[in-house]
């Protein structure tokens, strides 16, 4: 499992567990699964998806970065909103 945080300038939008994170990096989508290698990447504009079994949380994000270390995924974004 991944421990995921989504943080914008206004608030923490999500903190919880997930099986996968799909994020809009500056050069295309990046997928993160359990035991992913450590990395950091700049975010572009698009939909961030956080999957946990059968449910998916979606957020519209623009700018910022994504960091992965020891099954912890931290998304810090300039703009974010919950997407339906």
C-alpha cells in the first residue's frame, strides 16, 4: 500500500492509503505502485487519480511536484480541486 498526501496552497485535499497513483507529470502521465523507486517530478496540468481497490478519487491539478519515497507519495500542487 501507498501512503498518499495531496496538498495545495489552500488545504490538504487527501491523506490516506492507495494501491496506485496516476499523475500528470510535465511530460506525460506517471504511474506509481507499491515499492516504486524513489523519485521526484514536476507536475503538469491534468487529472490526478488515486486508486484503492475498486474506488478512484480524482483531482484536477496544475503545477507543483510529486515525490515518492518508501511507499509515501506526496503531491504538492499550486492549484487543485476535487474532480467528479
